[in-house]
């Protein structure tokens, strides 16, 4: 239809030609095009409109375009401009280099941060139904504060589907597990096994390389593995149909029915390498128990409104299934729906298997990136303005020759554009080259995907923003020079502009001082965290996980065997090591009205001794007194305070733990120790002497003979559990791992504060070299009058010292405020007032670096003999 | 201001050489063949049908302009037709200088051809 068109006067091609081409050519060109189009209509060719367009656009060339015409006042300028631009850049080599270097470094940081942040924000975004998927969370309260729990139990999914059948479209459960996976002679401990409902690959959009999403988990013993694992276990062979064994307490055979893709692009809060059918647990009693929470339940709901409606009905839903239990324990639990998009950044959820990112870190990184760009832009503006004196004559001459102001602005913006283009290209190449170094330094795994269209938009947008920001003002300023005043040799004065330039320098140093001080303070907090006395022994303690039945059946023998070595001081088994897992439960004490929620530790008799925890009142657990009916219990001081009893009253009191069906008697009170991270206040803790629920061994080694001790532990382990490899970590390392995010933040701050101070000094270097040249004569006369080199240097430096002091005045309160907020996430933190001097350090370091830069540059001018410097008029 | 531009114009005119490029020669020959029908669209079609070279009108424009500048072509606007939307077309015509240039090229070539030893052009079968 379009292929048979006639070209009318208003057709865009005609308008285009009329607008852009020289007036004397328009009639002929239009005629040619119309006739061409007519002749195309009569021919039997394909792509007629395309051919026509080709003709139209090929007509737009210098020989036909108006702006290239000699009668246009833009023609010669248009052709010469790029040449002029290059020439100017080369002429002002130092400042161009400083500009390009500044932008390049700034852009490298930005690129890295952009891709990293993009990667973090893209978690879970590949699912088609990402906006419809919700995670079911339980909401509980511990002594007045609400918290979310990530795990639910098996029956929830079915009950939810049944009770909300109109709104919940589908549900999917996933249970993280681990086990020893073996195929022929290959045997590895895998801790990213997921047992999920049959519809897992339909519910989510994890991509299957082989296998059909509908049926891949169809049979109870089917197993889907990742591409990585397929390679690991089968090399190049086709894994489909192969039998693989997963060993937990017993060995279970699985047949591989599919392979899923686990490339870097697939980022999910669910981490798994193997997926089996959840029916695997069908024979276990706990799987059908409402209270055995251990798996994640997801539901799909069409709209947010419907989800909110369901949430309102949750209390009655819970009453229906838990009514009696709630009455008995006196504690309610509610449910809520967490949109899957929020899961990754919601790291406040407890008992959570999901992988989390830290939104706060991302925000800080974004701000740091913007700050660095600002510094680079300020450099450019500053230098451009400093050099505007030099170009005043050029501007004057151009204006006399009739160049309009708008063309001058275009010229100056064009120069900035060239600088930016060069910087973008260099930064792109450099960041790609330095990526491995970046990644290993920040312990990240960032990939750069330049080919994404959004990256294109981002870069284009960034380019435009930088161009406007850095070049518009200097261009407007320079183009405003009046030819008469610049050409007759009078000095141009910039009263107002000096203020702006100084303002920019102050801003740059404010950012630098802020970052340096923040780095120092964050490092101090991390130091504090690392060195704080936690109330237990954390050095030379080996944590070994009690992860298989061979070892579980021989706990006592294993421990006894460990103790035979002189390098092993003490051994204890427990539910969770300090910093690890401490379940919460409600306890009841006859005679105490209120129900208290406490965190729990189940352990053997040696818990306090191995970890060096101090007992304040009462007696420790004794090996001989292990009793399943009447367990010995020790609580911490916080627990005591929460109960509101005196020390004397509490010893010997009966305790029941309804959730665990444990009855016991309090035998002692321990000092408070930090069994969770220093972010949380010490909570009430109940330590129960049991023989069950022990997941970890804590082995205190002789710190002088660590290696021998470890060897002994490993040998003993191999003797008791030949098939399962040992999994161990050191307690102090594991505790420090709790602050992984903060350690990363500290690295980011230290690296970027280095970059920021470097960039700021680059700017100062440019300014000083310029003013040293400007003041050459003045400095020469000063020398004649007897000024020493040192005096001259200090004269020039003084100016900048004032600016840096002003920057410090601005930066210190801002940093104080920021760090105060940052520290708030720690319940135990450094006293910021006691570290006031670190803020000063920030200022002093910046000042020193800046002064050094200035001195080096000024020295060059100061040593020139006055006869040289004042020779020329 | 006009001073600046005039000097530029003169300079560029002088800068154009007078020798004939291969494509220019082709265009001149086609214009001669077409006679009164020598306008861009026809030149384009003729070049395609004679030597199978597909050229856009836009690409022809600078060549034609250049030949005019060198003084080998002359042109005038005429012949508005309906299928051209009432627009006139630019008909090109060879000037005496243009014809001379073509003849010169042909003679120069012929002279060169004559000097080639006969055996040099024979295909050698080894």
C-alpha cells in the first residue's frame, strides 16, 4: 500500500529537502525525487520505499546542503571546526591532559559502579511473573519487637491454595538442604541442594537447557542439576538419565532429568545447584507438621490489591490452623506476603535462606560515584575558567571577524565534547582492562555488558549531563568577552568568577575530606568490632559441622578421641556457635506471669568451659547430670533481667519450653556474651544441656600448635567419618564474616577517597600552574626585593590553605552526621566523640597532599631567576 | 565578512584540477549519448543499463557540479512535466572544453595503447 504512494508537497522527504538544501537546488532535487518515485511505482521492484529513502538521504551531502554553502555564514566554520578543536586541545596540552585524566578516572569509577549497582538491582528480574510472586513470611514477636521469619512449614502451601483458591493462582515450596553427592568415583559435599515442588520450573523462570519445565521434576526421584555441576560430575558426557546418589543419613538414588543454566546473568535470591522433587520428604513426619518450619513457600497472586486483601485474612487463617497452639503458648504468629522484588534487599528477615544484598551499601556507592563525577566536572570548569584569560584574545579576534556568540559557545562546547569522547573511550578500555583487579579488590563479581541498549542510554545520558554541567558555564563566560576590551590589552578581571572557582575547589576538598574521614571512622569501628571482648574465647577455636550420621552416632567417642591430643584443649558440641544459629522459643516458668521469648543454645556439658564463658552464679553443666527429663539450664544475665527475678530466686526454678517439649531446672547464670553480631543488643539466652540438636563442634586448640591440632582433628574425623569430608572454619574468622558488608564498604571508601583526593589535587595542580605563570612577574619582583623561595611557596600555598580549611569546616559536620547514622546499625559501637581527631586527620591529610602538589609546582616558578621572569613586557 | 568568503571562493575554484577522473569521463560520455535527455535521473538509469553501476542521484550531484565548475558541462533548467510535480529539470550539455577533454583522453589512451608491445597483452598459458 505504502509502496504505491505518490510524493506530496508535505511528505517529510520534501520538507527535509526544502529545509536543508540550498534554495537554488530545491526545485531540481524535488523534481528528480518525485519522478524517481513515480518510475518506481511502475516498476516491479521490491523495497520501493527503502530505495526511495536511500535516494533522499544520499541527496543530503555537502554539495547540496545549505550549511555548507559558501553563501552561508556557517560554511567554512563548519568544515574547519573539528580541526580547530583538535588544535586547541594540543595547544593547551597540560590542561587537556588533566581534564582527560580527571574524566577518565571519574568515568572508570562510574562505569564500575554502574554495572555493579545494575547487577545488584537486577536480582530476580528475569522471572516473567516477578511482580506476581510473593514469599510467605511468618511474623513473630520477641519481647515486644516484631520480626519476620523466612521459613514456613510444609502444610502452608496446600492450605493457602485451598483457602484462597480464587486469588492464589499457584504455590511453590522450596527446601534448601545439603548432602554428599556422588557419581561413580566423584564425591562432593553439596550444600546448595533444593527440594522443590513439581511446578518449580514453571513457577519460576529458571532456564532449562534440557528438560521440559512441566515434567522435569515429574517423578519423586528426578533431579535437575546446574550446567556447572553437569560439567563437574560428568565432564563432557550427557548427564540426562544418569543415576546420581545423594547421601544424608542414608543414600538415595536420583535420576537426572534436566539441566538448568546458572550463568552470571541469572541472579536469584535462591541459591541452588541441584533441584529435586520435594516428595523426597513425603515419608518424614516433620514435613507434614505445621510447626516444623524449614522451607520457603512462594505464592503467585495477580495483583497487589488482591495480595493486600489476602494479608488481611491471614489472622483468621492462622487461627483456623493454630488456634489451640496459640492459646497454649500464649504467643501468636501471623503471616505476611513479601513481594519477590523486595526479597533480595530485605536482609532483616530472620531464619532466612535467601541470598541478600545491602541496599544501604548500594545507595552509598551511588552517592560516592556521583561525588567523584562532580569532582571531575569541577576540575574541568575550574581549568576552563582559569584558561579563559589566555583565550580572551582569540575570542576577541573571532568576534571582530563576525563570529556570533552562539557559534563561539558551540565551539567551546565542542572542545569539551572532544575531551569527553576521548575520556569515555579511554575509560571504557581501561575499566575493562582493570576489571579483574577491581573485582578481586572489592571481592565482587562484576561483569561489564557494554552491548545492552540501556547501557547505551546511560552513557549517552551521562555524556549529555557531563557536557552541560562542565562546559556550558565556561563557554557562556568566554563567549561574553567584549572584543574592544580584550583586544586593547586591558586586563580582564573576574571578581565574581574567582568566587565561583574558589567555591568549586572548596566543594572538591569537602568531598575528599568527607571520604577520608569516613574511611578512618569506618575502619575504627571495624577495629573495635574485631578487638572487642565478646565475653567468650574466640581465638584458636575450630568450628566443625556435625553434618553426617557416622559422626552423630559416635559423638562421645569422637569427642573423647579428640581430647587425647595435647594440642586440643577442650571440645564441646552445640546447636549453634556464637555468631551462628540460635533459635528463638517461648519459655514458661511457674510463678512468673509473663511469657518470655528467649534465644536458645543446646549443648553438651562442656559449652561454657570450651568457649571460656564466665559463670556468675550457680553451677556449670556436669557430664554426669545429663538428664532428658529434667535438663540443666543456664541463662544469661539479660535473660535474668527480662524475667525480673533476683539471682537467688532464679536458681533451681523449673522451666518448660513448650515448643521443644523440654522441662528443666535453672542451675546457673552466665555473664552476657555476644552470641550474635555486635549489631544486635545481647538478647535473653537460654542454654540447655541436652544430647540432641547439636549441629556444631567447637574445638579449642592450643594456639601455639594450631597446625598440629588441626591435623589431629582432621585425622580423627577421617577415622570416624571416612565418606564425608570435614567442613570447618575458625570462630574468629566466622565472626568477622558477620561484618562482610561493612568491610566491603570500608574498602570502597578507602579506594574512592584515594581517587577523590587525587582528582582534587589534579585540579589544584592545574590551577596553580596557571596562576604561577600569571604571577611570574610578580614573583620575580618579590625575589628582587628579597623574598626567599620558601616565602614565595608559602605565599602561593596560603590561598589554598584557606580554601581547604573552609572545606574542612563544611565536611566535618556532614561526615559526623553520616557516620553517626552509619554507626546506628550497631548496637555496640565506638563513641564518635572520642574519635574527633580522625575528622581532623581527614582535613590534614587533604591539606598535606594539596600543599605538596602546590609546593612542587610553585618551586619551579620560584627558582627561576628574576632576570628571566621580568625580562619581557 | 564578504571579503573573507570571496577569497575563499576564488581559492577553491583555482584548486580544482583540470584532469578527468574515470567516473567523470563516464558521466561526460553518458551525457553525450543522452543529448537533450541528459538530466540526473536519466544519467543514473543510463549508467546502470550501460555499465551496471548503481549510483544514487545524490552521489551524482557533486560530480556533475564539479564538471560544471571545471567548465566541461553546461546546464539549464527546463521541461517541467506532470510526473515531476511541475518542477523543472536541469538538462546538462557538453561544452566545447568538455568535448576537447574527452577527445584528449581518448587520444592519450590510444597513444598509450599503440606503444604496448603486442606480446605483452597475450595471455600466457603455462
